[in-house]
């Protein structure tokens, strides 16, 4: 068994073990089991990263024939892009488990094992997506991630609309997946016509694809990834889902699974269909700019804190997609680094908001107020996450946002100018939200609200530490990212 197979099997085995452990009032065994497997996965992922050669190329590769009739392989490997996504996943999942410690109690008492098993299942499948070197394997695990995500939203979310939100999420993702399936089959047909049917990305990159065929196949992949990312106008599932899911589940959805969309744009759209990517660039750049501005404006007028954070992500995914499709070194490196930093900062906001909602009993900013006097640590964490999302210097998102903007200005001055408005609007929605919820006299209903307990602080502390370290010392991360960026640009630039 290769190192990457072990990495992705570890949480999946943990999911099976955790699911069968007894739950019930006061049961902690499933929680500790899930935490232990997630920490083991984190340690193994960090060891793997420590042995990664920054010289670039796909590493830790393994290739096993899977379905011979289809030419499908169980092929794994990571380059700098994949490694960054793997590290983001293994860091976030223990945080989610720690922050969601009590989310399966109460109405869901007795089902703690299922809840934490679903979280581990999401982790294992997401790792498989980021390591897959075969298009058929990628598609299979891409779709499989929907199953645990659907049950986390529909069975363990909050509010009466959690069922409809889960169905809406599933329908959007399935629709995108079916469009991609058509392109996957198209690639197989082209590969078979060449005489040696294969789904390996390395083999498909060598195919001689005509211009029109390449553009149609590109559209199939791009639409699926635009829904997943999400990108305007394919984002409408996002606010409902974040409002219905628990904050921990939202971290998994927005900070891990949605990165599959932007990861796929680089890995498949740019690297397999470079001509079609250049052909689509003007439209994609416009959609990304609309996402940046539109998402920020929607967030500015939002009263539900979970919806607000979800809509800020629409704006930030606009930045990531913009950096990808301006197709220069600064933009692409900034986008990959942004994928990591957005995951860190947004997770801090979601987790802090979850602590707040658990205590106040409401997700509405208008029903909070004066929280900084009753719970200064939670208020400080929420502000820190917000400042991270708006790109405050000293926090890691600043570096990635700066690189994307440099790339945007290099692409065209007006592209950069419009993108900058997203920074201004981000400052507005973060500070307005903080002012409404945290400042002023405490509301009477918050009289019994307490501050974060040590377990909650310990759960979120690693994210804060990584944001600060990468904010001042980003070069180690960029040293991993840049070789992958150079390789992609060699393919996509004429």
C-alpha cells in the first residue's frame, strides 16, 4: 500500500469504526474515536509534506489497474497544488470535530457515531479527490463526497428548512456532475480512438483534441466546477446550505469540498484544455468579477451570520477564479495560496459564529449586540477571522489577495480596478457585522452568555497560528506552490 492510499484510507477506516461505537446521552467514545483518527491523519499528512520535494512534479505516485474494461486506474499522486489541498483538509477536520463536539447531542442523542463518521468520510473522500491522477477515479470520488455531505446537512443541520436545503445542494451538485460525466465519457471515447483507452491524466494530456471538441469537453468540466466552487450565477444553493448546516459542516463544505471546484479548474480545465481555457477567459473573468462584487454586496445586507459568511465566500471564490483565469504566475500562485488561506480564515469565522449561535440561540446579528462584553474571546476570534477574509496585512490571506490583484492588473488594468472594489466592500461587511453583533450594550437575552471554554479555544487555535505564521512567512508555502504554477503555465500559455 502506498503512502497516499494509507492517508485516505485512515479516515475512512476511522469512519467505519466510529459509526459502530455506541452513542446516547453523555456518550463520548465516538467523539474521541473520530478525533483520534483525524489527528492520526493530520500527523501522517504533515510527515508526508515534510518528505515532499519542492523541486516539483507529481510525487508519492502509485498506479493500480482498477477497471480494465474502462481503462480506469486507481492512480494517486500529489504535486504542489494537491499537497496544499491535502494539508488544508487534514488540518481543518480535527478543528471541525473539536468545534462540533456537542453538535450531535440533544435532538440527535444516540447518533453521535454516525455524525462523526460522516465527517471522517468527507475527509477521506476529499483526500482521494485531491490525490486522484485518473479522471474516472476523480469523478467517482467527486460524486461520492455528496453522500456524507447530504446527510450532514439534512440529518444534522438546524432549522425546518434543512431538508430542502440538503436536497437543493444535492440537485445542484448532481446536475453539475452529470454535465461533467458527459465530458468524462467524451475523453474516454477520444482515448479509445487513439488505440489505448486510458483515463490517466498524464495519458489524456497527450491526446490530440480538435478545437471544437476541446471546447465542448472543457465546458462540461467547467460548469461542474463552477457549481461546486461556487461561481456566479451557479451559487444559489450556497446561502440556503450554509444557513441550514451546522457551522462545522459549513467548514467542510465551503473550506474543503468547494475547493474541489477551483482545484478542478486548474487540474483539468487549464491542463487538459489549454486552448479552450484561453477561449473562455473573457467570459470567466467577467463572471469572477461579478462574483467578487455581487457576493460582497449581498453579504453587506445580510442579517443571518451563517448566510453572511457563505456569501463572503462567493466573493472570495471570485478572487480565486479570477487569479486562475488571468493565467499569469502571480495570479495562479495567488489563487492556489488563496484556496489555502480562504479555508483558514473562513473556518475561523464559521467556528466563532458557531460558538456564538450556541450561546445566544440565534444566528441573527440583529438579535445579538454587546457580545464583546460578555464573550470577548469569541468576539475577538470572529473579528480575527473577518480581518483575515478582508486581507489585513500580517494575516496570510493578505499575501494571496495581493498576488491575485497583481495578476489581475497585469491581465488588464480595469480587471484589477474592479477586483479592488471587493476589498473595500469586504472591509465594510466585516466591520458592519462586527459592530452590529459585538459592540454596544449587551442585550438582555445575552445575560447568561459565557465566553469560550478551553476546549473551544484549543480547537480553533491551530488555525489562528497558521494564519499568523503564513502571514509573516509565506515563502515556504509559495515554494511548494510555484513549481506547480510554472508547470501549468507552460501548458496553458501559447
